[in-house]
C-alpha cells in the first residue's frame, strides 16, 4: 500500500501543517486566558471564539471557489503569511503594553480569515500529491499533524503561562508561523485543478453558486453538513470557553492548567486520528459520526460535575477524540466523493459548518454568564447528546455513505 509519506510534497506539507498547528494551539490556549485577565468576562471569552469563526461562515463558499480557481499552493502560502501578520501585530501591541480587549478580538477575526482559506486548500491539494488509494491515510495523517501539536503547542503554552508572559508566547508564535510560510513555499505541487477551474471560465459568483447547487442536487453533502453543524455548535466551543472557566474560576487552579488540559485533549485527538487511519473500511460513516457526537455529549455532561482536574482531563480526552474523528470523517467523505475540480467548494461546506462555532461560542458564553460554568456546560452536553441520538436514528446519518472516489485519477496531477 502506498504511504503518503512516500510523496516528497506531502512530507513538506505535513511539516508546514505541523508548524502552523504548533503556533495555532499556542494561540488557542493563550488568547482566552489573555481575555480573562483583561476583562474577566465569559461573554467576551465567547466573543473571541466567535470572531475567529465568523470569517468561516461569511467567506466559506468564496474561499472554496478561490481554492478551485487558483493554484492551491499559492492560497496556502498567502494564508500562512496572513498568520504571520496577524500574530506579529498582537505581539507588537503586547510588547509596547498597548493591547486591549478589542485588539485581541479583532486580530482573532483576522486569524479566522486565514483559517477560512487555509483549511480547504490544505485538504484539496492532497489528491494532487497522493494516489486515490492513499487518500484516506493522507487525510488522517494531515489531521494527525494538527492534533499532535495540539499536545505540543498547548503544553508549551501552559509552561510559558507558568514561567513567562504573553509577550514571549506571541513572539514565539510569530516565529513559528514564519517557519510554516517557508515550508509551504517549498511545496512543488501547484494543485492543477485550481488552474483548470480558472480556465473553465465563469465569474467567481457563478462558481461559488455552483458549489451550493452541487450540494443541493447530490443531497449527501447536506447530511455531512448537518452532522458537522451540530458538532460545531454544541461540542467544539467547550475548549475555548469552558476549559478556562473550569480551571480558573470553578476549580481555582493555575492558568497553566488550561494549556495542560488542552494538551491532554490533543492526545485524545491524536489517538482518534491514528485509529481512523488504520480502518480499512467505514461501512456507515454517518452513524459513526453521530455515535461519536453522543460520546462527546456525555463527556461534556460528566465534565460539568467534575470535582477535580483528573475527571476534567478524562472528559477532555474523550471529547477531543470525538470531535477530531467527526471532522476527519466529514472532510474525507467530501473529498473522496467530489470531483477534483469541485474539491475546494465541497470542502468549503465545512468552512460554513465551522463558522457555526460563532453561534455556539456566543451561546456558550451567555450560558456561562447566566447559569455559571457547570450548569452551562451540562446544558451544552445534553443538547449535543440528544441531537446526536436523533440524527443516529434518522435518515440523515444513513445518507452519508462509505467514502470512495467518484472520479478516477492517478494522483499525479501537478
């Protein structure tokens, strides 16, 4: 069986994702803690996450069209360079003691713009790097690059929060993002589907609408989207809102434990990704996604009553494994069943779903302010579990079929 790592460009892309993920997870830990220290507001804590995700909702389909219209390598390089600019700006504000809450939120939105373009581009370029038989392990391994640094980046953030300050964190982050830009620029594969789509003609608006029409006519992408929206609204926001509140406000632990718990979540996510990569077939991916969400909902409910950090850590491990595998299954299904010329727009559906974190983050922050962290977390867990059970029993989950390429390719498009 062909290993994705046999491809030189996949190895370079994997390293670029690895470095980007290290910086991303430093930010995922540091930015919420920074907001807590600046404002102490759970609602503004949710606003940070909402600002990061808003561009996915607003630009998701447009980003997918850009990925299909232009060389995907160029899109990757530009989005990585945008990360350097956004992170470097916050570093300078912190260095000169000028940072305020609105700066942190606005620059989170700028980072979200980069995410909106990077995510579909990094997935859509994979079929140009590896043959169809290696697509599933390539998707899972690229996710592993992210989840492994969810451990490393979050652990490093915890240590820096304990022994240094935010200036050091954002300085390190800017340097790591710069390294990711260099690695991405070394990729030789351009992603030729983007060039052919551009030559095919049609305005950006027409090509964007064609992605929506494709999803409506084939129907199964809407099922993937529905399951993903439930996850992004009810499951994913716990990390950016409830972990800082549980650690700092409820359990009264040091803020460094925010990073350590997210690192434990990274271990769960990595374990889940490796397990998925080892599966030969997935006969009912829709039902598997729903079952994983049920497990995630139960873990949030259990976390809400956790008496100490050990219980929180176990729940975070399960929740992270669940969410990561649902995302991998959704991306794999969209990528494997769409034609290469439609891949960017197919994957941009996940950008729309990911943008619904905006709703979840604001609801989560509001619940935490209104009911307290424990009751708010319990409410989100119950809503997730009930929604997932209904999806498991409904035709929605059955519409998501075993991922197999609908078009034949040799994987050698350059």
